[in-house]
C-alpha cells in the first residue's frame, strides 16, 4: 500500500486540483498552463508557509 508523507500528499492534491482549476476556468492552452503553474505554486507555497508557522508556534 502507498504511504505518503504530508508534503507528498499535499503536492499530489495541488497537482490534480490545479489541473481541474485550469481546465474549467481558462480557454486557451497557454492560459491553462500559466494558471496551472500559478495555482500549483500557490498551493505548495501555502502548505510550506503554514508548516513553518506551525513549527514556530509549537516549537
């Protein structure tokens, strides 16, 4: 059975969610690719940022 750590699971979620967001909100392939990259980076940035905040808050 596959076992992912939190970051891997978040990256997989971000990947597939970004694909869906790009497909349903943008019309051209270029716009979809740009939006996918932006969404993916934003998802992972939030995950890493919140992780650091929790680490600082809890020691």
